[in-house]
C-alpha cells in the first residue's frame, strides 16, 4: 500500500552524502536497487540519479511494523527513509561514491510499490535493445544511461553560457514552416484551416536564421529540434537536435575561431578533456586523397596511396581499364596483416562490394618477402616490386587495392580503412582527434537529375577566386564551406552565405533553377535580401552525435531520452499510429487502402 510523503522533505540525494555528514539525521528518497536479509538486519541499496547509498534496517532499533515493511521491500519500490549517517560496518565499498558510509534507518515510508521489472535495472545491460526501448522509462533508470542524459544537459548549459557571453542571442524559429524540395524528405503536417495545404517540420532553421541576420540581430543561436524523413542508422534519427548559430559581418576564420573556443570549453568543463587549439585544418581534396572520406578519422594512419601512375602500363585488365576510363587505382597498407586468412580477405572483398566495388585486389607480403596475390600472374615481377614499393609494403603487410572511378574508389577504401581499424582494435574512444575540413566542392553532379546540385545548400558562397568558373566549369568551384569532424564523425557543418544578388542569381542558374522557381521556393528570403543584407555565415552541430562521442557510445539512441528505432517508430508509445476518422474528416484527408499490383 503506497504511503503519503506528507510532512517529509528530502534533505539530500543519495550520493550527496559523505563522511562529512557523519552523525547527521537525513531524509533520502529513491528506488530500491536490491535488498539483503541477514535475519535481524536488512540492507537495501537505495538509488537515485546521483548514485547508490546503503540503508541498514536494524530490528533492535525499529518498531516491528517498520521492520516488517523493510522485510517486504523489493527491487524498484520507491521509498523514503529518515536515519543517521554512520561509518559503514563491514568495510568500505570502493565501487561506490558513498562506500564509506551508510544510513541506519529510523523510519521508512513505501511511497510506491513496483511489479517485477521485465529486465534488471543495471549498468551495461545485456538485455535486447528492443525490450529496453519498449520499457524506455525503466531503461532510463540505468545509471549509465542517466549519466549520458545528464551529460547532455550539462553540455547544453555550457553552450548557452558560452554563446551568451560571446554576444549571441537565443531566438526560436518556427516549427511549422514551408516545404522546400531541395534536401532531404520533409515531414508534412496537414492544415485544417487551409484544406489541401501542408506545413513542413523544419529540416534546419537555415532560412530563418539568415532572415535574422537581415533583421540586424548580429549573432543568433538556438538549440533547435529538426526533422528529416530519412532512412535511419546509428547516428541518425527522424527528429534530432542541432546547436545552430549564425553570425553577421564575419568570414570563415571568425566562425572557426568562436567554435574552436566553444569546443575547448565544453570538452574541458563537461568531461575534463583538453582540446589543443588551433584545430588542424585540411582541404576536402586532401581529405579525400589521403583518407577516402570528407570526415576522416585521424586516430590512425592507413592512408590511401595513389598508384595510378605505377600501374598504368600493366596488363592487369582491372587496373588498366580503370585508368583508361579516367579513373584511378589506389590502395591501403594494413600493416602487420599479411597473415590474414583467405576467408577474412574474402569477407573484406564482400564488404567492398557493399560500397559499389566490383572486387578488391590484394597482395599479402610474406615474412620472407615473397608475395601472395590475387593478380600477380598478370604482372611482371618488376611491376609487382614497384607497386609494393609505392605502397611502402614490408614483410608481414597486407596491401588492398580498388580500381574504378575516383568517387567509388574513395568510398570503398574510405570505408575499408575504418573496417580494418575496427577489426584490428586500434580505435581508441579516449582519444579525441578534431579536424576542420574546408574548401568543399560547391556543387556535385547528380546523375539521376542530370544537373548539378548544391553540396551544402543553394546559399553557400563560392570562393572568390573560383567565381570565374561558375558558368564554364561548375564542378571546379570550391565553396566557403567547413565541417568540424571528430574521430571520423561529422559533428557539424556550415558556410559563408551568399549576400550579393548577382552571385545568388548565378548560383541558381548553375543549379538549373529558373528565377521563378527560385522565388517560388525561397521568395521570402530573396525578397528580404533586397533591403540590405549583411555578409553572414553560420554553423550547426548535431548535438546527439556530439554527446554520443563525448559519452563514448556507439549509437545516438544511447544519448536521447526517447529515441525511435530503424523504421522511425517508437516501441514505447507505438507512434506512428492510426488516428480517429473524425480527425481526418476535419482535415479533409482520406487514407486510401493500398492495392496489390
């Protein structure tokens, strides 16, 4: 039977007590983690978000009624205990912050009883994620998950304080806005007042934050909820949170400077990690050539080698045809992996095929310097030696090659490099390697649409020295864009925005937009630009990804209170779900049954 808390007030959280409180009478409240009964003594571990504290119920010091209540305690009962802080009998528990003390209970109230939970509430749970997500309110009681959620709160507070001190204003932008076809798929919200019309939930506050610069607010930020109807993966959710900012009268270096100092403060104060400033910078082209990725993980080497020139005249048709088609041949050296079993090499080949490769060529260098290779019979001995030399191959190394169009070679080897590092166990979650990636291509060719699309968005400023190529060679134009990358994960990205009418019009033309189409989609922004717009730039971080890396987790689901699963559903609340016919009627929406073909 649940009791009232009337007349009781909690004096401390569990882990706020220490030897400094010896002799004090205190009142603590929380959940029973577990109990141990030794006859005349009952020990209960009490848990709240701060940690665990041992409570001792002594039959000699309590009324029979109170001791009987203690005897009936079970896991997850919610209780209030008043008692005296004493030194822990039976030795110190070094695994607990409160391991030197315990509370000898004087009174006990059972505020709420609990059914047996469907899984144990414990750190590093081995319970299947599906079950934990169905009972997420129980999963969120786990100390390691609570630590992640509290870290997230702390980081948000640090960000707010830092940006406020830097002259930023926190301004909210609309959640119900207009759909724009460029970018990812929108979540649509039907309007009851305007039948047949729809709002879109924001993919980012991009247009509104640029309007705030037009409105003279100078420095804006927002911890913003954003929505994208995309397929999910470990670092992607249908709804996510951005630390979003925009600044006026700035260029690339100004944005990078304030953000480096922000990262240094957040990492130092939240998790005690020193970020060495300035953070390394690398152009997009260098990142692709060295790591096959625009979000390179710098915690290990295994860089790409371009061996196109070395093999261009060989008779191995895979290499030869790639070079003749204007592609390249590149490889990575997995040092010390030369004795990898054939079965594992075959698995790597299948892995590469998942990224579009037709296969992988390899050379395993034996300890005596001889080669075991999938293509040696097509090569002259001197060509093999030259290739191994170009790869810095040594006895005991495994050399892996991809040959195709540049983009595909980068994708395959960039992914393979990470897969090998993972298999070799050389990724250290305690190491934080930041890098700015700069000078992205402004545009990328979209085969499906037969036109160039913006690599970031249509308002990204080209580098001034490349403006001359915007019409004649659009693929050559670099953008004033920058991403901040940590350990192979893109934390955030941004750019200097176009603020000159003539450049914006040229940009739309390069994207194949008629002026009317541009105004149809972005008219309110383009109209605002007619009335005096300052040079401006911005950046947005994925907060969920940032916390995931700070907490050393593998999935953003472990740092979000109520995440969705792969099909964008919530196992706990069973969203999305059908709605009442009356609601649909009010919206003038009919749901059609899908007919089988």
